[in-house]
């Protein structure tokens, strides 16, 4: 199904971002039940419905041009949002190859890859890029290979080195994180960067998840959904920029809640990189306002019940506590049980 790109929208300042009816229809609503608790919700990343966010390994949608412009703005201010430790050079080329191959195969109207040995030609029509380069030679690209390709793909990417029975965040491009920082987490193990998450450790969630991830095989990727909420359609909610967005959590009122509060869902995709044996950790972020979400009343009803009954420790960790009750009160109108009460 061909992808049509919207004109440039903003994820900051005037926040002109909005979803079309088609983007709302394909939004990856993350709740299969009326309640939520941490779990190892990992599944094989087999292709699903054509046109859905699960159809391809790397999803490109109507917001492509806007998200790539946002990434460029973040990197202009803070180029260290992309980092590659020296021992991860091969994994960076691995990532470039995987992304180029899949984009060209899945979206041939927009991307093309031609190869003659190590001489490659990459064509990105939406961004008007035509780049000849020598695979394996960083001097033949305008920037380091991981940065080069991830400036052209939606979502964040961490590249995890596997050693000593653990995974280490030793490379990545992270410009739209949900309240974390690759500069802080760089070099940490899977166990270390998940240490702040409440309740899940007592349940053994991350121990089971790590064991699963360590055994991922080439060409057998896995995926999972994660979620939080964000005020305004702001992609860059990094730890570094907390001073720009943290105060917005206290500005939610019954009058603006539907427009300003957004459900933020991450489609996390994890394939094994064949040359380096590193694990690519893709974090594709989708935003939807409560107003847009409520166009599907079943979603609004379920979200009401999830947030109403969410354990306080999880609500605090996700940064929802200041405005959760306002959201729950607004969503109650879509829950027949709440209306009847």
C-alpha cells in the first residue's frame, strides 16, 4: 500500500502535528485488556495486515518528512544524540545495510538500493538524496554510517553489543526518547538501564526478557509494544530537555485535556545483525491525542479503565500522576459502566 506523506508538521512550538483518519485507524493501540501490568509481551515479528504498522520490519508513515525534519533539528542542537563506540563500527554498517535493504524492498516507490560489490548507490526520493558510497568505507559517506541512515528512518535506534551474558547499549541514534538519555545510558547493560522500572523486577519480567533477547536468531526478529503519555505531540521528551517540557504536566485542565494529552506508543522491534551479532533495538514512536483516540469509542473506554486502575507506582514512573485523574474523568464519558454509575 503506497504511503502518502503529509506536508511538514511541527513537534514543538506551535505543535501542528495531527493524525489523518488513516493514521488513527492504523495506530497501534497497546491494550488487549481493561487493565495493565508489566509483562514479557514479546512476540515473533512476523508480517501482519497489509497497511498496518506490523506489515514491514520498519514502518514508514505519513509523518515521515516531519519526523526527519525534527531529527535534524535535535541533532543540530545536540549532535551527541548519535553515538557509536569504536568497537561498534561493524554493527553500524550492519544497521545501514539492514535498513537500506528493507526500505528499498518494502517501499520501492520511495527508496532504491543498487549494489555492485562494495560500490553502492542509495536513493531516497522523499528527501531527494542520491548517494554513491563504498560499503565499509566511512570516508565515502557524508557522516558516520549509523548517523547517515538513521537520519532517514523514523524512530530511535539503540545498537546493543552482546557479551558476558548481557546486552550493552554501546551505539545508537536517540532523538525522540520517552524521558531517558542515550548519553546517560551509553555503556550500560540491559539490567542497569531497566533498574528504575518499578514492580517489574519483583515479577522477574526483565530477567525473562533478557534471556529471550539473548537467543534471538538472524532473520527471526521479535517485537513488543510499550506505552506512556505525553503532553502535546512532542517527540523529544529526553532527559536533557526536561526543562522544556516537564512543567507541561501541570498545565492540564478539563478544557484542554482532550487536545493536549497524547497516548505515546512505542513499537519496539529487535532483529539480530548478521555480521556483528549485535542486536538492533528499534523504537518507533506513535502519538495520538485523546480527542483523536476517542474517535474509536472502544479504545477510549478501555483506556479509561486502564488508567483508572493503574497501580500508583507505575503511574508515577510514567509521569502521569499530576494529570491522570483529569484524563480519567474525561474518558469516563466513553465507558458505559462509568456513565451508568
